[in-house]
């Protein structure tokens, strides 16, 4: 425990670091400048000494390379004094230690994977600077990190890294370790985001081949995806029976990615699939195997990989040599996500308006929001029914 010394009506901490004695102010008065109502001078002096001892102990911990309790220093000394007391390498946790401690708070598997990659890449960028005190990280570091990562991976990946690091440094601001988040407002420019790879749409013939030839739950998942307007793989995999009202002819869905809430009409082809699956249901999920696969990964990555392998196996895509810039992935020309493009393409070819097509698929659109476009349920059902008529195979799909 650190000792205390009086100097000019101020308590100073006294402790040893590597055999050398250190004397540092606690910024706490020995005698109060004013006596508060209901208190005596003796009692206030005792309280001030106790506060000085608390701060002295934290200063000693920080000087010896341990993590100081910044929250208690702020509470005892006040924000302005605490900032001065904890400023500098000797009294603030380093970037490396802080980010590793922050990662311990990320308990969900998806968050651990996503945020862990961002932390590793940022520490790799800092290299021998990763032991810098947290308040030494500036917006310049954040900008430079972004630029270097854009040379290595896609802008979408960089954007996710920046979101994770912004969250981490927001935590430091909330704990009053630092006052400004250096990652706030740092995002790839529009020109940087032009590297996004577009996926091709499936033709009707390709969709029917998948429905006919793919194993297990995939034929039904593909059809449910299209008959709900091209919903994402994760949303289909996690679809529960409680979301489905067959009698009322409606499916309630909330997009995993955008959190958009949607009510989808149950067209005749979709109803047949759901009724057949409901007769053999084994748990709360419409597609129990896919739900389990999604749960194992914490996202739809494993399912997406399974689907891509099936596309290659059945000759719907080819395996190209991996040609990348840095570690940037070259995406397969088609994936499960391509079914969204298929839905839009087919709806538009049938004369469905762009606004209606976007509404059915669930794309974010400023034009829709600005125009308050909200079609009637009957019109939505009629448009999706056209998809069902075009895609529905001549023979029933195989049960899973």
C-alpha cells in the first residue's frame, strides 16, 4: 500500500517502483478550504485523507504496470483532476491490454469472431506501438488503419472492423478512461465502397434444377426463400412455426441483418410446402437441420458454404483460381443471396413496379421511404403469386 505525505496542504502518494521512490500528488487537500454543513473539520480531514489513500493506491498500481481503477479515481477526485492524475503511459492502460480486456466482455460467438478479427488487425497495424497508452490513439491512427486495410480486404470488411473498434473505444469513453473516441466518424468513402462484387441472378431453369436435384432441406428452403420475396439465408434457416399463421395466410419475419419487420403473404405454393413440413415437424423450426447449422456457427456462414459447394457439384458455378488483392476474397459468381436478385429480376420482368419489387424483397430504399410507399396486402400477394407460378416445378419437390 502506498504511503502518504503532506506538502503545502496537499496529500502526496509515496511508493517505490523498481527500487526507486516516487512521490506524486493526489490533488487532495489535507485541510478542507470550507466546512460543509453538518460536518466538523476533523471529520472532513479524515475523509480527505481516506480519499487520498485510495488515489495513492491506484497511482502505485498504475506505476507498477497494473490496471488502475479509473472509475474510482474519477469518483473520488472528480473528472478534471482524475484526467490529470491518470494522463500518460505510467497511469493509463495500454491499447493492447485494454482491447484484450474488452474482448473478454464479448460473450456471443458472433461478436467474439467479428470483434476479435478487428482487434487483431488493429494491434497488428500498431505493431510495436500497441503498448501506447489508450489516450495516445488519435483519429490519424484510425484513418491510417482504414486506408491500409482497404488495400488488403474489401471495404465491407473494413467497415465491420471500424464498427467493432468504434464500439471498443466507446466503452473506454463510457468508463471515462478517455474523453474522445478516435474512431468516431471514420468510415470508408463512397469511392472506396465501389469494390463491392455483384452476384448474378439464377435463371428459372437453374432454380428448378436446384429444387429437383439438391438434397435434404435445400429444395424447400429455396422455394420458401423465393415465395417470401427472396429473403436472406439466415432468416430462412431460423424460421419458426410460431411466425407462421397458415389459417390467416401470413408469415411474420424480422430481417436478421436490417431488423426490418415484414409480414409475408402465404401463396398457394408456399402453403403446400409448409403444410407438408408441419406434418413432420420435430421442433420449433421449419428447417431444423439448417437451424442447427446456423446455431453452430452463430451466423449463416457454414450454410452459405454448403450451398456454394452444392452449386459447384451440380455445375451451376465453376471453381475459379483464387485471384485476390491482398487477402480480399473473390466471391463465387452465385450464392444463396443470388436468389434475392432472382426474385427482383423475375418480378420486374413480369411488369411489377420497381417500388413493389423492392418492397417485397425488403431492400432499403430512400425513394420508398421518401414516397411513403406502402402497397396493399392483396397487391403484394398477387405479385408474389406470379413468382410461384413461374418457379413452381412440374412435379412436387422431394421431402427432406
